[in-house]
C-alpha cells in the first residue's frame, strides 16, 4: 500500500477522529484574561456533543455538584475556567482513545500514561522556555501518537499481526512503514494538519522519532516536543545527556522537571489504583476514565488556587475541590493567628453554621484538641480511629456535631514546614478510608493550598511592613527637621521681642516687627502640625460610645461645612455596637479629617455616609477554655464623588500626597489620620472607583490600650 493510498483510505474512513475547532477556541478563551463566563459558555454551546459530555460529567453523582448546577454556565462559575477546559480536552481525548478497542492485546493504560506524561512535559518545558501558548504543546504531547490508534482501528488484522512480531518502538515504526508506507508520526502529523492545528506543531509530531543529531537543526517547536517525548520514556533519566544540546534547560533542571511531571502523573495514578503493569481492557478503560476525570478536576482546582487573590477565595476553591474529588460534604478551617496563639475558625458563607464556626477559636495550649495536634505535628488526624492514649477535647465533640457527620478528618495546611492551619473534613468510615487510601493526593492538595495561603499572607504582611517602615522613616526625618528648625525660630523670636523692647512704642518699625512675629508664629504652627503627623498626641484610653461620637461630629460639620455645599449626610449606625476602649480625641480628629476630605471631593454637592458595624466574626470564643476575645468594630466614611486616581491610591497615606488638584494643600491630612489610627492599634484602608466614589474603612479593636514608649 502506498502512502497516498493509505491517506486516501483514511480520509474515507468512518473511524477518523475529528478535533472540533471549538476545542482550540476553548483553550485560547480559558487562557485569555478578559474572557467572560458568557463568552466561554457561548463557545462550548456551539458543539452539541461537547455540551452533552460536559453535562453528563457535571451531573454525575461522582462530581457531587449542588443541584442548582444544571447548566454549562453554572458549572463554569462553580468549577472555574481551567477545570472546564481540562474536562473538555480530556473527554474529547478519551473519545479518540476508544479507537484502541479494535486490537485486544493493546495496552491502553501504558499508552495513555506515556501520552499524558509527554503532554505534561511538553507543557512544562514550553512554560520554562517562555512560550505564550503552553496548552498547544500539551495537546500535541497528549495526541502525538494518535496515528497509531487510527491505524489500529482501520487495519485491525494487520495490526494484530504487527503486535505479535514487533517488540520495540523502532520495530513497530519499521513494521508500520512496511505495511502501510506510513508510520505513526506521519499519520499523527497528517491528522494534525486535517484539524488545522499550528503547522509547527504538526512538524513537531512528524519528527518526534528522528535522531538527536537531526533534531539539532530543527525549529524550537520540534525540539520541545522531541525532548518531552524522550523524557516520557521509562528510562528518561539515562537519556538526559543525549538531549542537552536540544534545549537551553540544564541537566539538573530537566531532572527536576521530570520528577515534577512524574509526581503529577504518578501520584494521581497511584492514588486512583491505576495498574500500570497491565489489566483487562475493560478495567483499563474504566480506570482511565476515572483518572482523566480526577486529573481534570484536580489540576483545574490547583490552577484555580494559583489564581486566587485572597484567603476567602483559596478556602472556597479548596472546599469545592474536596467536595468534587472526595465527596466530603462539609469543610471547616482553623487558621493560625500568630499574635494571639490561637486557631481561628473559618468556613464558607454558604454553610449554615458559618456564623458559629467563625466565632470560635482553639488555643494552641489545648494539646488534647485534634486540630491542635494536627497543626503542631503536621500529621493527618482521624477521630474515627480509636486512640486510648488521648481523651478527646470538648472542642472535638462540638466541631463534629457542627459537621453533622460521624467524625472529623484533620489535614494540616503548611508551606515549607511552616504550619498555617488545619482543614477539618466531615467524614464517615467509608470517606475516612478513601482519604487514607489517597494520602498522596490529599498531601499534594493541602500543600498547594498552604503555599497559596502563605504567598497571600506574605504579600499582605510585607506590604504593611514596608508601609509602616516608610511612615516611621518619614516620622523620624520630620522629628529631626522640626528640632533643627525650631532652634533658629526660637532665636529669631527672642531677637524680635528684644528689638521691640528697645524701640519706642510708637516707632514705625514696631509694625514691621509685629508682622515678622506673626509670620514666625505661623511657621511654628506649621511645625506643630508636622509634629502631629510624626508623633500624634494620644491621651488616655477610655470607654467610648462610637455611635454617639459619630453623631455629634456629623451634627457639628453639617452646619459649618456640609450644608453650605449642599452635601447630604446620613448615618447608618449599628445598634449592637459595643463601647470600645480608645482615645476619643484622636478618633474625633480622624473623623473630622475624613469628613472634610469627603466634602472637598464633592464640589457640586453629593452624598456622604457614615456607618458603623460590629465585626461579629472577629469576636472569638475559645471553646476549650471558655474565654472570649472581644473582637473589632468598623467605621466607614463614604462619598459618591469622583473617586481617587489609582496612581494616587498607592501612596495615599504617605505625607505630602494630596488628592486635591490646583491647591496649596500640604497633603498631611491623611498621613495624620493613618498615624493616629496606628496609635489606636487599628488599621485604615481606602476603596475607591473612578466616578463612583470613595470609602475609608477604619478597623479598631473593642479592647485596646495606649502603646508604651519603645513598643512596636
């Protein structure tokens, strides 16, 4: 059979797989930052068979999605774009791999394992070398041997004979050429061209079995897929020296990438019980279907974790992952509060017990508490495993009752051996055993979540530390300037006063001396204002009714500032707000400055809203010690003005930064506010959107005290 004949035969075959163009559009859309959920749903909806497969997966009991997730759009919202993309590619790939049924002796498990490992390596190497579309390489690695399945499906009898006579890959390729005048790479590359994939990727598939010497002069796409295929072999480590000339990646780094890829594929295979030594074809296909689904969901969840931008998102994504992968009905978290040496409760806002869980904490001194043991020892703890040496803590029983399950399964969250918290899963005996059987996957999952938590916390804390150090440097410099300038001012004022005494009362120079004295007093006043930024005057801390304070200040400013500018002011006060221990004068100065700033932003009238609320979730009950941590309150000053430009927001609380254009304003108001809030042991943040207004939110502890000299 000539090569032309075989391709003509394949063109007319009913067993020729088609790669829908929607797949490529889907991959690109999921990678684009501005792709909306509606756009993604629209792309998927153009392929009815893909819609059917995805709905079948998201509707299955295994995936364990809520009942309201009954459409592609809600599935995208719940699972995330990366998960949907992985499911789509994998389900489509499984459709191709069913072509192997024609030859019973074919080992589909080994074939798929090699293909998936090649896909992971191709994607990893392309990312390492800076290519913008690594998913293109992933697809090429996944389907680089698809030609073998096509030949097998269309010529099953010849292929059965081929399998019986050829024992190595070189012999297989040689036998294919003798039988069909085309081998697997040529058929795969031909299929890629039929699918209108990138011609460079088709070339990479075509030359995947050439010698390293021939590949050295090839384009980068060819080299990347060639190296990935070599590293997907069982003897990959021995072959690394042979391929070093084909890549800029060093040998040790290639070995690291190989280990990472093997873990990515191997850990999942092991945890799912995939028998790589061989199994009956039906069992193989069922295992692979399960593996592909788990791989898609698992790595989609990991990718979503890496894209999370706050702690709440990380916890929600992790919880969804545990529900989807392991059918865990409920997940609670206990995260470390380093300052207070406690584990504080968190859970999804959708959980019916979220208010209770967020109100409790466990002291690290409670060594009988299972979450504490899990946290300190960084080991999984299972309440359903009887331990005669340990008496369960009261908190253990309470948490299990809130979970409404037979027991709890505690998984440590840590990064680089630093404990960050504990994930508490509600389980029965079967779930607990399933989690035990998947320890590798659970560990990988919790480490990734811990790494993301640590990254976000580090970024947040580092930003605060940098800002605090910068403000401290400003304060130190300001103190020195005030000290140095005050000395000559005092001398000048003394000389003016002496000159005034020496001259007659009606001497013409007395008027000039008086003007000079007034100006020197004005300079002294400016210095005094500078001092209020660098070292704000905080008096004694005492119980303060915040609602009453806000009401009185707003009443004063309404008449003097707000009403003349036709600004409407309103109060939204929390009636449950407790008195807090703070400095009332410092707080008055904060509110006056913020309200004046808001009024200046509203040149043509507008609205200002002052609101207070008690942060109920910040108050913690330490259930094992029956103690209570009072928590915090929030004060918010909001306006509906033009908003603050993003470039200014970055340095908003720095001294000499002003939001007021064409003004001689010194830019110290917000710096003073920030300094006072810090002295009151609180935090202030600004949220602003161009054209929609600005909100300043102050968080203050209910119980606090004045810092002593030298205290950080």
